[in-house]
């Protein structure tokens, strides 16, 4: 986790407290103690595991940056605007692939396993994402964005996305056309059939509108998985889908079946 996110921890804590107060005053049953503790444990585990791996990714991004195609100045405002758009485009494909490829879903399913929806769920981060996720940003240093700037923009995106994990904010008018809002992200966390695999955007919702994965919030959202795991144990949350996938691979009777267990979309194999 980058320093900028660490600086925001007091803001995250204050926001959680404010949302909890709002929920109690409006009698909204959106928090459950064991679920919140599981979210916090997942977030802490993510920090512990990801921190040393950031050095590897910084090294790899720097290696790619040596072969950059363009010279993009970090001091120019337009360079940061390009990076904002590029980062969000990479995030869209990272997010979409982590929903549609079983191997990657083993990582991302952790974030969707809560049947609640609140700011604590934003902290329910996967423990293996530092292994499966950062590859999707390699085009940015190749195009000429400085590796440190790429990591900084990733952190800015994560900070923004923290605040869309809430039911306290309704629709935001014209901003709904441009930005990923709490309304759009509630849809993304829904297990309703019409909401599955929709609204992958990080900061912007434009990519979903462009690539046909947008769905507006209409019917009430049912949070969680299509098959909920019903556990608050962080180790089971982190590794249940990995165990299921490797079990299918071990039981596969052909290379094709083993490949499908790893690469097919979630829900199309025996136990996903």
C-alpha cells in the first residue's frame, strides 16, 4: 500500500464512523460486527502481503519504462490527465478479466463475498491481488508514464473507489453519465441476474457504456455471491475459491477440463 493511502487512513476511519452514525439514525441495517471485522482483517492482510510485492512491481515497471515509446513529462498537467484516463482504462480491463476468468476470480471473489454493502466492504481487499493484478498496468510505463506516477495514480483510484461503497449516497444527477458513483457500484456488487458482471469502471463509467457492460440501478440490490460462502473466517474468505479451483483441476479427466476449470468464466464449472 502506498504512502498516500496510509495518509488517508484517518479519513477512512472518520468516514466509517459517519456512515455508521447515519445508519443508526436512519435505522438502516447495513453493518454487522463479524462481517466488518472480516473486512478489516482482509484489508490488513492485503497490506501485509502487498507491501513487499510493490518493490517487485516498481522494479518491473521501471524495466519496462526503459523501453518506453514516448517521453511524457511528469510536470505537465496534460500528462496527468492522460495518466488518469490510461489508469482507469487499465483498471476496467483488470476488473473485467478478474470477473470473467476463473483463475483471476479466485482473487477478486474475496471483495464480493460480503452480503453487506458499506464503506468497510471497500477495505475487504484480496490477499492475492498483488500477484494477479498489476500486470494490467504494464502498458502505461511502456507508453512513457513514470512508474512512480503509475503507482500514485493507482492509489488515487483506490481512494476514490473507497467512497462509492455506500448506500448513504443516492444518485448524483448528470455525474452518473461520467463517473462511477455509489449507485453504479451498488449494481456491481449485486448478485441479481441483471446486475452480474456489470459496471467495472474505477473512477469513470464511460468504459462500461462504451463496451456494453453498463447497467443502471433499478431493482433493489441483493449483495453477495450467487452462492454465498457464509463465513467470517478471513483465511476461508481469501482462499475458498482457490481451493475449489485446484480441486477441480486435480479431478479433471482431460487437459481440456483442467483448462476450463482455470480459464472459464466463474459459474460455468462444477463448483464455482
